[in-house]
């Protein structure tokens, strides 16, 4: 197997409208919820330090309780997902 070279969609020219900040935050929160749900399903529980052997993780807390650095990570994932959608020609519309 060769060296893996990630090739994400180039979203560098996609600008997100300022009015979707609330959407970005909701998608970021949902991203965390999905991640946490899967971890819990896989037998992980909260622990002050991550331990892969006994399946403990400090981020198994509600989104509001995450350290800001983790929220930034989730927001970046949300932004990139939305930018990817826009780069493919789709539009975001408020109902």
C-alpha cells in the first residue's frame, strides 16, 4: 500500500455568507453529537484523559462544555462541508 495523500475538494475560492454563522454553529454541534453518539455506541465513556485501551475520552461532554479548541475543529469541519456543497453548484436557502 502506498503513501496516502488526502485530496479534499478545493474550497479555497468559496466564501460563506456571514448570515449562515448560526447554521455553521448548529452543524458543528451536530457533528460533535454524531461523533459522541458513535463513540458511546462503541463502548467509550467520559474520562479526564484520553485512553484508547479503556476507551475513555475527555470530549464526551455536551458541545457547550467542549474546550474552545474542539469547537473550532468542529466549526472548521462544518464550514468545509458547507463550502464543498457550494463548490458543487448547490445553493443554501433559508426557508
